[in-house]
C-alpha cells in the first residue's frame, strides 16, 4: 500500500524517484491503484499550486523529434530551468509496451540532474497521447518543473489532443519540396503555434530555407486566431544537430506565452483544458464500466450480434445499453 501523503510530500520536494513511482501509479489500470492515484492528485492539488510552461511537440517520423528535444532541453537546462519530457511512444501490439524507447536516444539530457524523462506507451489512445498524460503533466508541475514537453506520435488530425493539454504547440517538419504541404493536414497546421523546420544544416540548409518560406506563406492564408498576436503562427528553421535556431524558437515561445497571459487567453485556455479533462474522465469511466462488468460485457455482445443480424437498429440497441448503465440519452 502506497503512503500517499509521504509520496505527495516527496513529489512536492522535487524527488525524481518519487515522481517516477507516481507516474507508474497513475498509469496502472488496477482499481485499487486508481483510487490511490486519485487521492494523490487531490493531495497535490491542495498543495501550493505551481504552473509550468507546457509545450506540445509533434512531427512526422524521422524528423528528429528526439534530437530536437535533447538539444532544446540542454539549452534550457543551461539557463537554470528544470525540464520534464513526456515522450509518448507507439505501443507494441503484442506486449503493450513502448517500441521506440525515446529515453535511450536522449543520453546527454538524461544525465542532467534537473531533467525528468518518461517514455510511456500510447496503448490504444487516439492521437498518440497516453490516457494518463494529463495526470503526468500535473505531477510534473507539482514537482516544480519549469517546462514540460509532451512529445507525441506521428502527425494527423487526432494530434489536436496534445494541443488541448499544452500551452504552446510545435509542429516539427523536415526540409522538403512544396509538395509536403499537401501531406500535412490543414487541421494540424491550424492548431500549430510554431512550425519548426529541422535539419537546416549542410546540404539541406537551402532546402530548409525554401521549405520554411513555403510554410510561412501557407500560414498567412489561414484565418488569424483570437489567441494569437499579429504575425503568429510562425515558421522557423533550426538545426538540432548543430544547435542553431533554438534560441529563436525559445524566444518566440516566450513572446507568445507572455502575450496570451497578458490578454487573459492563458487562464481561459487552462480552464477549458481542465473542463475537457473532467469530461474525458467521465467518458473513460463509463467505458471502463463496460469492461469490468461480465454482465454488461455479455449484454453488449448480445446487442452487437442483434445489430449485426439486422434484428435491431444500432440506435435502439445503443439506447438499451445506455439504459443498462443508467445513462440518459437525448
């Protein structure tokens, strides 16, 4: 049995080992662990509130997300900041565990005393965001980290989920011709605060410059968002290997974050995130009810068979299932 008050105290003191234990606890699906996890989150919520800068990062496979995070993180630790990285890996269909193991690819950053890196399997979570990523963010904030980076899997419209739990969203892309604009969905471009073209070094430097210009032009065609100052979103170029352009990215992040704080957009967005978090937990809890109850699972299978055999409409079957759960349906 975990001593929740003691664990909360250690987390509040910035103990990374305690933080790792807490993340393991919140990721557990055991009912007794969920009760302890909820008690822990409540204990930390009642403590002195801390607010970190939450940065979401997504990008196409092979674009260099891990290299970028390591170089960017090293720059931030050099400024005395404490960094937490939540790298959500694709899950193995066989074991359910992480496949990529991003932590092994950030060797320098891992050795920094003010850094916490946690790879988590995405399991079946839509958009490559582990179900408990929101709670892991809250734990890292309680532990006093200044910047929390959430790295997600791949690129797609479902990646909007990471934007709903972070303050600034970066889309990392590789140098390519203008045709790549067709490969990046408009939805993800509309939520990106900064588009960062990586690998702007060596023979790819000129290609990166042209790609950055292409995206800058595309961004100007998008409707201006109320939470953005003039000139945002922006396209920037970096080389994670040569560690160039990172300072500019950090400056732009700071400028955007400060503007949103001053205009009230920051607090409004955080409030909306908390509300969506609550709604997501309710939906997940209802689904968990179906999984835990043998009777409900059996009835679900029976109704599914009736729908497949066209003996009942999907709507009528869904209503009966909701009635079994005691849920009103409009």
